[in-house]
């Protein structure tokens, strides 16, 4: 018995310490240079001569052992203002450059690329990513841990510099990252660090540190250590001002009283104030979001709302402090609810966000935004406070409080509040994680059954991966500043929305095989199961069981086969195809669906994505096909056409419909700082044609000129519904 206990203890000790090995085994000593380095991509610059280098990387995907075939040499140094990185990427000269457009994650990871990731707080909880593809296109992102995985948010935007140079047998990238762009504590002498190389000719990724391929290259848990010869000092330049000037003209042609274009102009100001090296204050006065990309049109044949991500810059930095709460499709806080109501922009007067680390293990976020009165909507004040306290090694206790308060003549005592507490456990090696949560809602009516609680977790093995979720949502868990669509059930007969609580159970598994030779990188089955139960023992609400088999090929193409079995006890009469047809009655519906997805080699200039789906749909049938054809003129242009067709046949008066979704995209990069994006979208479900084009010129770092043109047309006769032309000029000013 004692031998067995000794074995179990030894196994657990190795299991817990496994993730520590990379920070102990992979260490790079960084030394200061006296003179600034010119960022020109020149590997022979005298400043780099005496800097020690990392001689090669280790395979990470699709194989996670052995040295990479393509050599990569990396050097890192610094001065008083910048952290410098030089990478020399050897190859055969057959490079893939998907795009020159900045902040394009597909254009980065699917091109030959080099990526630098750091954890300045050295706490394995959050960090930064800076990447450049072989065409010089930049991407920067914030890293954060969500469950067992490291995620990145490429919408974060900040100032840094890079230059790429190409040669016959290698390409080089030189980076200079200002210390004031980063968040760190001046007394921290060890940072987490890793480097990632994407070699598209071979379709392989390599990293400096060695760790299992079931973790992404950016994983915060498997970084090496950047050893500073002396701790970096607090960055100079505490304040950044970003004033803007905007103007434009618009007209609503469906409004008979508007007979001419309305002209407008505006000014506003954003500011970033470094309270400490790791705590940042974002301020905004009269913000303007006219430069934000248009949402992609979708066909929605579900009973619930679709999630669209936040893209507005003010809400992005350290956004995970507020957003990493809740469960799948249950988010207590969703910043897009602020300043947008039913797709209409509500004027924001001012806002402030204080986010970052107050100590190595404590992160906080405080947000306050004031909106103006809009039509019949009262003036609103939004306040959010959140704290993340790291415990054990990688686990976190999190709390959040959310408040919306109306004021003015239209207010009538309106408010909505939410609070929540979560414990997110994550093992040292990142294989196992589980989050336990409890949230509640407060309303003027003081409603009961207003709680949301449950747990969710993951096991992330090399071949076997699994997850589980258990959620209980009360019918009065109202999240006005969150996203919780399933609680709202629209009755198509009474035209009223009924709130219904539910219990959700969701286990899933994935298994992967890794052939040692042949044309396949990996393949294997996966399965997922969703069961929604009515509250108080009310029986089944809905269930869904999915099965799939995936193949990923060495030439980057992929194919998968899927089947899904569903049973729905429809709680209210529901119109799936619009008001022209009789709603489906309350009752039990059992149906199955099958589909195939295929993607061609993404390295080719001409690419194809194809999906075909067929099966039963409630009491009828549904056929769906979706095709995207993409043509790339390396490196300056990407042109795509997408056509999504749904044919739905329900019996009798319940309706038949042919739904068409058509979209063309054109992305043209005149350089690494000048871009044109255009899209034409046609959605027969929403009966709308949309034309959108955006020109962006980054005329200096973090300073932009935007010109945006938008048209919306009726479906039947192409009558113009509305038109808008706007410009926005921003300027980044360091004080």
C-alpha cells in the first residue's frame, strides 16, 4: 500500500511540476545596449554583433519533437525606451504572404510569420503578442487565460515598430516595442517569453520552448524566461492623447420629411494615462465609432439572437477582466450593449476605464460610461467593477458587479444590476481546469428566481480532449448589459416575449490520431451533447447530439463529416421563416441533419471552402449549401465571393422559403499602412442589400485617416433606403 501511495504521490508531483520545466529549462539573458537601434531589418547592424542568439527552434505542430528543418535565429536586447527583437528566418524562398493588411489574424497565421509573446508580470495569466508576416504586416494582441487555454484579442491596438527584409534564402524581421506600450512592474527581473515561427512551405510551426502540440504556440504556461541584467525601469511618457475630428453626410430615404442630406461634424478625445507601469486609465469624451467595420450579415434560422463581437477600441484593452465571466452564451457583461440599442448608436458623452494589475497576482477593472438621451431612451449611466485574484499557482477567484442607472424625465426609476463570483481552477500543467460560478440579478421589481450558477471545465490531453458544462439559469436572471439569449422566448401568436429558465448539460470529447507518415497531419472523431431541461422538474426542453470525424492534411486542406440529432419541445408558438407563415405550434419535434465541410489548400492563390447540409428541420426539411471562393494576388489583394443558400420546406401553412445570403469582399493593401476594404452583402432574410467600403491610411504610428461609405438598398426594386459617407482623422500624441 505504501508503495502505491508513493507511486501516486510521485506521479502527481511530476504532473504538477511539468509546466514549470520550460521557464526553468529555457532561459535567455537580455543585456542593455547604449545606443538606439535603427529598425531597418538589417541583421548586420553593429548593435547586434555582441548580442547572444537563440540558434534554432523546436518543432511544435504537426510534430512536437526534434529541431525544425528551417533554421530560425533570434536576438533580444533593450535600451531605455525600447525592447528590441531580431529574427532571421531561413527558408527556400518560397514564401506565402496572404495579406499586407495589419491586424489580420488569418493573414498572419496563414502566411510565413514570426511572433513574439511575453508575460511581463510573469504570472501566467495575461501578456502580449507581437507578430509580423513575411510581407511586413503587423498584428498585436493581448493574451489572457480563459479556461485551460490562452486566448488572444487582436482588436487591441498600440504603438510599436517593425521592418521586414527579404533575401533569396531567408527573411529578417526587426521589432522595437516601446516600454510604455507594455504593462509591467519595474521591479520584475524575470518575464515569460516565447517565439513562434510559421513556415508555410512545409506547413509547420516551431517554437523556442518545447511543449505538447495540443497547446497553442502562444500558451502562457509554456514560455521560457527572459532574464534581465537589471529590472527595466518604469517607462517615461505617462499620458497619450488621441484627439479626433470627424464629419460626414447621411440621408434616410425612407423618411419622407428628410428631403436632403444631413451634414455633421464632431470632435472628441481619447486618452491613455499610465497610473503605474501595470495600471492604465482610458478616458473618452464624445467618442466616435464610425470607423468600426460593418457586421457580417448572417442567416439566422434559430430561435435566438446572434452574438456579434465588440470592435470599439475604447472597450478593448484588458477587456477580458470584464468579459471572462459566465458560460457559453451566458455572459453577465457584454460591452456592446453600451451605446448600441437594436443596432442604433446611442450617443456616449464620456467614459473612463481603469484596468490592469495592482500587484503581481491582483487585476482590477473599473468602468463608467454616460450616454445621452436618445429618442424615447433615457440618459443612462453604466458602471462595472471586476477583480481577479490569483490563488494557488494558476487559479483565479473573480468577482464582478454591474449597474445600469437611468436618469432624467424618461427614467421612471429604471435600473438593472448584476453581481457574480467565480473560482477558476487550472492545474499547473494546464491539462485540467474547472470553473465554479454563481451570479444574480437585481431589478426594481425585486423578482425571485434571479440566479445563474453552475460549473464548466476541460481536460486537455495530447490525444484525448474533453469538456463539460452544467448551468442553471433562473427565469429572472436578467442581463441587460450581458448576453443571455435563450432565456427570451418570443411567442409569435401573442407577439410577446416570455422569460423561461433552464438547466443546461453539455459534455463533449475529441480524440486525435497523429500518423507518422502519409498525407494526413491528424484525424479523429469528436462528439458533443447538449441537453436543456425545464426548471423544477419540468422535463426536456431541447437536446442535441452531434458526431463528427475530421481530417487535416499536410497540404493545409481539411475535410470533416458531421451528423446531428435534435429533439425540441417547443415552448411557445414560433415563426422560423417570418410573419408571412403560420407559426409552428407548441409540441415535440425530432429531426436529424448531416453535412460535409471541405477546405482546399489555403496556401494556393485560388482557394475554396464548401459546405453542404441536408436533413429534417422541425416538421419539415432543410437543404443548405455554402461556398466561398477566394482569390489572392500575393501580397496586395484578397478577393472573395460567398454564397449561402437555405431551402426550407415546412408542411402546409407553416411555409417554404428560399433564403439567399451573398457577400463579396475585397481587401486591397497598397502598403503596410494603407488599406481599402469593400463588401457587398445581400440578405434575403432581412430583405437588405448593403454596400460598405472603408479606406484607412495610417499616416504615422497609431494615427489614422478613415473614409467610410455605406449604402443600404431594398431587396425588391433596389430602392435606396439610406446612405452615409463619413471621415475620421485621429492623431496619437505622447506627452
